[in-house]
């Protein structure tokens, strides 16, 4: 039997405690699967005095996380500090430079420095695992890198942020508005005190950039992601979505187009016939289209100490057993640099909601604006009549280019019968 | 770069042609992923004259499939002949004995001889891959063996037979009866001329026995699977399921219970809130419960040349790259032999449909029979009145042991107001 794999953990927050708990609770199973013992030899965290739900056993305590990364008796460092720079980056870089494999759940770090870190790992002949950085416990990166490795991927998309999915699910079920549901989610611990990272789509964009990199063998390019969050989704839109046979979800999507690699995160209308439309609450799901496998969907918990620990330990087991593909599926030096398809070149169908004066001729003006930009209307709904208030008019379009849609909306917004900025939600016919 | 991996394919039916097509179409990608070339050096099939949709290039033709398995210039044999014994078994055994790795889509062979073949492969130091044997293109075995390898699996279940799922989906959508939909499925090529292997649940049971073996590290035990097919599912039951908030699906389920490993294949009532309830047509899906990851679901095409070829080539790539866990997740010699939990010890909720005389006191007699066996009723529905014909009475129970349920049904069937054998469908609250 191989000698034990000696592990250090930097960061003992919720996920760190989850990983320690898993190492202890399933020790016999892990040894069986890895063909060797896994030993926790050192840990580090900000506050040694803090009470933790796990016993750290004989692991040596280090106040300085970076010190862990160069300990001679450590083979593998698990980085669970978080953040795209600062101490987390220093720990990972130092560990790799010292010839230690690294496993991390840090999506921000990988989204910003993934290609550079993977190159360093390969130069040093060690592994860099980040399964836990995307979609929590769902083994989606392994599925892309190995499970469907024989396929050319055409598209990948997913519900990548549990906070947003919880808020949108609650808005639909309780017919309340965004602000009220967000407040409740914060009270329940499903949203942070400063929720912007989640609800403005940044977290989902980090994850999408990693998914896209692995799916297309492309150097991770976070700045190429077009990002919109869910602040502007209203109860009215959710009710119309229901009527039209859709659910609104925050999706991250990446696909190859004639203009290059398109990467975007924004609210989408998804038809109820798609099983991903039924993924509710804090669950995540990822859909992949491959040229041979067709469409596959993976669903599971996208966050939380235990699911994330499961993904961290999957990487650790691969490293312990000496197996596994490179983190991005191909050697870092072989990653492509595909052109970035701009969002203006996106083609798709659109949902548009307008708040208009209820007066004859209004629809004719809107229809003329669409016609002038060659945007073809699929259906139109107007509910409610009012001689004093604005009333909603909803329309969906056939497939069109986004630039044309935006020009048509500029024309529509200029009409003096249209009282608020138009709301546009892209339709994804999954 | 490593020398090319030299491949022989035994069996050139639909899947075999799909694998040849994938080897050719994605040759550059495969080489990139494997770090070496993949070369098709030899093929074998029953009928050389048959027209095939692919060009076999320079591959040597052998009329005798078993001859492929001992060719000195072959590193890996892909077995796509099928069948639990006969020539397929001979090809696989011979290849392994000659120190060649084997990849197969043959669920019947593995269900009957899996433990023996895995032992032989390990003794010879070669790999035995069978991802394609379960759920077509869905990389579920890799997910179990590696993606969630740190978890103790508590349960695994799935829609494992596309023919049955297509028939049940069509029955629901078109409100037709089993026989009519089966006939149409046969005309469309979704069901075989002799459909019994699929509709009686044997195919799903083969797959379940493999899933259970990998999920629980248990020696595959096909004979331990309790099997019921879908012949007895009627349009009436499907309509009642809809009314009660369920869909009827043929599931394969395995879980650890206090009585041992429970393995069963039968029609189930699944609540509409479960995303697997929305997996329709020829798609397959598998749900796994792990102690850390919680519930994950994988969905995709369960059959067809291209998805199956995708799974076959995933195994080939793992072998070519020198990575991957043992086929059953742990060494064959370390597989457990868990006791087989008998179906009579199963505990769960039940849907019961009775055809009764519409007369006062009938329900009281039924309720008394349930009470006498300590079966607790959850709800009861009776639609339609008739003074001449039998009318359906449907009831659901709280969780009870199957043996008690069966005794209660024996009492109920003995009532002279109950005109047909009761129909029982297990409820799975996924």
C-alpha cells in the first residue's frame, strides 16, 4: 500500500469544518477508495479560539495559512479561504511552487487566475483540483473532462447560484416581490447580508467561466462573461412567465457560435417541458449538449458544507489514487483562446414587457417599431384595462439578433405612450 | 507521447457503427484527451456483406469474433455483441486472459458474470469498463465510482429503460391503453418485435444490479432483484396517478435497509414535485443519495448508437490515459456480499386500485381488512356510480411493511364485492 497522503487545510469555516468531518466520518471508506490512508496533518484559520463543530485531532495549528503551503510534511493543500486574491492566492501559489497538489473550492480565484495556476501546477508536476468551485456537490467538471470526454461540446448551461434560484422559486410560489423575498432569504441564511455577489450574477459568472473553460478547452476568461442579475425580475414577469408556459431562472450559458465563444449570465425564460425548469430552491443543475451524447443534465445541491466537502474529497481521492485528467480537461498549455462573441451578436427569442397607456393605436406603434428593425413578434398579451394607470403589454419574439432587439426597444421606449423602460428577458428553448 | 492504443471492435450493429463513427469524426479530440492516438486495427461481425453507414478504413476483418480477442497487435477489445453468454462471454474472457483491456456495453453479461470478469481483469492487470451498460450516455458509473466516491451511498434509483418510459409517457399523454401504445412503439422502432425483455423489466434489472454493485461496493447479484414489468399498468391507473399528484414510472431501486440490500424493479408512483417525474420519453435518469452530497440526479439519453458510443469511448479514454478507478469502484476481491433484503420486508407507501360493486358497506369491509393487518389508509377516492358495472376505488396507504400489505390485499380480494384482483403500485416519495 502507498504511504498516507498528508493533507493540510487552509480555512476552517463552514466548508472547512465539513471537510474535516468527512475525513473523520468516512475515513475507512476513503482509505478503501484511495488505496492509502488520508491524514490531516495541519490546519490554519483566522481565529483559533472560535468554537468548531469538529475535533481537529492531532493536526498542527498554524496561524499563518501561507506557512502551511511550504511545510515539508504536507503532500496536498486544501484551500477553503476564498477570494480571488490576497491570502487564498498566496496559499495556492506557494503550495504549487513547493510541489504540493492543491484542491480548492475557490471559484473567484480560479475564474481570475485559473489558466496561470493550472500552468504552474503542470510545470511542477502536481494536480490542481477545483470540482467544488462549480455547482457544489454535483460532479460536473469530472463529467465534462472524463464522463463525456469523447464529445465536442456544443453548449453548456446551468442554474449555478442557489441563492438566486431560491429567491426566484419563492417569488413564484408566494407571488411576492423581489425585495420581500430577499429580506426573508437573508433572515433564513440563504442570502448574505451584502447579497450583491449572488443576486447581481457575479458568483454565477465565476462558475460559468470555469464550466466554459472545461467544456470547450478554452483558457478561462471571466471578463468575457456578459452578466445581469435578478434585481429587476418582478412578480408581474413571473406571473406572465407562468401564463406563457415558462419559468424564470438565472442561468449561466456558454456556447460556440459563428462569432466565437458566447458566455452569459442573466435571467431566462425556460419552457416548463424542460426538466431544468423544475429545479427549485437551493438546488443547482447543469445541462450539457455534446455531439454524440446529446443532452445530459446533472442536478444536486449547489452549496453547503457537506455537498462541497463531497466535491473537495472527490478531487483528493483522484489525487491520492494517482488518477484524473488535468483540471481543465487538457494540459494548460493546450488551452485555446477562442474569440469572445459579443452579446450584441447573440441570437434568440425574447420576452418583452412594456407599461403603456391603455389607448387605441398603442399596439400599432409598438408593432411598427418591431417591424422597422425586422423583429418578428410571436405572441402578444394585454391584460387589464385602465383609463388612468399604466397597463402591462407582454410580447414574445421569434429568434432575432440582440442588436436588432435593442434597437427596436430604443424605438419603443421613445414612444410617449410607453411609460417605463421596457423589460427584456431572453427565452432559452432548452 | 505514448504509442497508439490499438483497438478491436467485436460486433458492428448500430452501436458498433456508432463507435467507429465517433473514432473517426472526433479523432483529433480523442488524441488530445488521451495523449495518444487511438487506432482501430481489427473488427468482427456476423455478416461481412451487410451495408454499414461507416467506412472501416484499414481495420482487418475477422469472421470469428473470438479470434480478435487474442490478436497480438490489439491492446483493447470493445465488445458490442450482446447476450449474457455465448460468443460475447467468450470474447471478453479470452481478451482478458490474453492481457487485453475490455470495454463493453453488455449489461446482461455483466449482470450475470460481472464479479468473475472483474476478478479476472484484475488478476491480469487490465481494465474492464462498462459505463455504456447502464443508462446509455449518462456517465453514472463514473459519477458513483469517482465523482461522489467520498460518500456512503444510501440509495440509488433510476428510470433505466427507455422503451418503458416511452410507453408510459405516451399512455399518459394520449390516454391510450398499454397494448395500443406498445404496438405503435414497435412500429416506430422504440420497442422490439419481442418486447418482453424491456417491458417485463429484465433489462432494467440487469442495469440496476450493476448500479447497485458500484454504489454499494457489493458483488453484482442479478438474482436478488425483485422484478415486475409494466404490462399491468392501465390508463385508469395513470389517470388516478395524475389526480393524486403522481406520475407512474418504471424504476429500478436499490437501498441499504436493516434487512440487507434491497434491489427492485417495478412501476412506481413518483410525486410531481420530484424532477425525475418530468423525465419523459426515451430519456433515462438516475438519482443517488449520498451521506454528504445529498441527492444528485443525472439525466440523458439511455440508448441509441451515439450516446452509447459516447459512454464506450469515455471508458476507452480512461484506459488510454492510464486513469480511472476499478470497474466496480473498489478491487473485485474487496467487493462485499451483503444479505439480500426480501421484498416482503420492504416498507413504503402503496397505491391500491380495486374494482368493486357499488353498494353501501363495501368501503367499510375494505377498511376493516386494512385495519386487521394494521395498514393505515392515507386517502380514498371513488369516482363514478353504477348499479351494474364494477367501479374503481383507489386508496393510498401510509408507510407499511409489504408483507402486511399483501395480507390485507388477500383479505380484500376474498370479499365478494371485490370483482377483480387488486392492483398495487408502490409509492416512492423521492
